[in-house]
């Protein structure tokens, strides 16, 4: 069954959200690269890559269902953050916003009777639990060590270990 216009428009809006997410995490990486926190910057770059994977996954789904992806203008992200705590709290807040976007998409899929898109969106709903948990865990760690230079140094090293998840370049993965 070909995807409906309302569902396509809503998914196109989410492609924009995902590309903005990549933009935001790239901006966070650039800010912390310039402040000499390579581990934080590396974590953010991996996150930015994952966000582009999410955008591709939705793009591929629209195509597979006979729709057409349409691209909207991407907003300019914030350029600078005052502390690592502010940075990761910003990431957490952003992911909570993205979770709300997916809940809304599921609602639209249900209203439209688009069961296959509803099932497709389940991957993202689950992924959002992980996205929020990751950011929240780091916020917690920063709160524990933020007054310790040594603690922040160790945390930066720990964050540098994160590697890219396999690219989500098709709708099946
Ligand atoms: Fe695409 O999950 Fe974060 O924003």
C-alpha cells in the first residue's frame, strides 16, 4: 500500500529533525574539539553519524513505500556551551524532544491506519530509550566528577572509546 500524504509529510519533517540532530551534535563536537576535550568531541561525532543514519533510514522507508522525501531548511544549531554538564544536559533535552516527535509519528500512523509505518517506527521508539539513557548516564557521571580535573580527564578518555554503530542505511537494519 502506497504511503499517504499526511504520513509522508510527517516523516519528511522527521528527516529534518534527524539531520538537525546531526548538525547539533557536530556543533557540540566542534565546540569541544576547540576546547581540547577530544573524547567528548569524538563521542559527539559518532552521535552525529548515527543521526544521519536515522535520516537515511526514514528516507529509505518513504521511497520503499512509494512516497518522495522532501527536504526542509535546517535550523542553525547553538555554537558554544559553557560546560560539559550544560552540553550533555542539552543533548538529553534534545533527545527527549525527539522521543516526543516519534510518539507523535506513531499517533499519526495509527490515525492513518498505516500499520506498516507504525511497526517501522517501533525501532525508533526503542532507540530513543537508549538515546535518552546514554545522555542521562553521562550527565550523572559529570555531576559526580565535575569539580575534579582528574575525574573529567578520565571521563573524557572513557567517552573517546565509543565507536560508530553499524550504519542504518536501509529500512531493515
Ligand atoms: Fe535520531 O536519535 Fe538522537 O536525535
